[in-house]
C-alpha cells in the first residue's frame, strides 16, 4: 500500500509545480488522489489490524491480565465481525450497482467509480480475514492465559504482567 502513497506524493508534487511555477493547474490530480486515498484507506485496514495500529482505548484494558484481555477481545470481536460483514456485504452490492449502471464521477473527467468502489468489499474482506486470525489468537490466549507467540513489545498484550 505504500506504493500508493508514493504515487499520491508524485501527483501532488506535479500539481504544485504545474500550478505555481507554470500557472497550468491540472484537473485530474485531485480526483486521482481522492481515488488512491480511498484504495489506501480500505486496503490498509487488515495490515493495520495485524500491526495493532487501530485506535484502542485502554483506560481499564491495560490493567487486565493476559487471560482477561483474551476473553474481552473474544467477546468484543462479535461487534467487529458484525461491522465487517455488513461492510463487505454492502460494499459488494454498491460495487455491483456501480458496474451495472456504469456509474461515473460526474466531474469533468467523468471517471468510472467501480474500480474505486470495489476496494470497499476487497478491503473489508481482507480485514475480516485478519480479524479471524486475531480471534483465533485471542481465543487461544483466553484458554491458555498466554499471549500468542511472536507478539512484540508494544502489542496488545505487552502491558500485562506475565505470571
């Protein structure tokens, strides 16, 4: 996904140079970056979950034991799965409609929206797969009382005191 950031950076730099040095702004740069940002945000969710990068409020959570954290994670993963399944389902239908009706942006460039909209169900499905992996780790932790192997310092179980 970091290659999308490079592409976004290059197009923005091109736009700045074209606009301020040559007085020739482009129409396509902002629109392209909007679509790339959508792809970046949707496809990066699973990787962010893998790296424990999502926002987590741990006012009380950080004080719990490893086993209690695993149990809480298993219980709250129900809400995660409901959200991601609904996002995948609705994203799929949104994409199918966009393809059926040949939906376009409605701007001067009139780009098709289906390639961008398909990132929603793909990204949500990848997030769902990573959520299943996380759930299995949490279930193992809830049963055994030990964090998963390979959890680095700074991970979700790092503050718990090992017994």
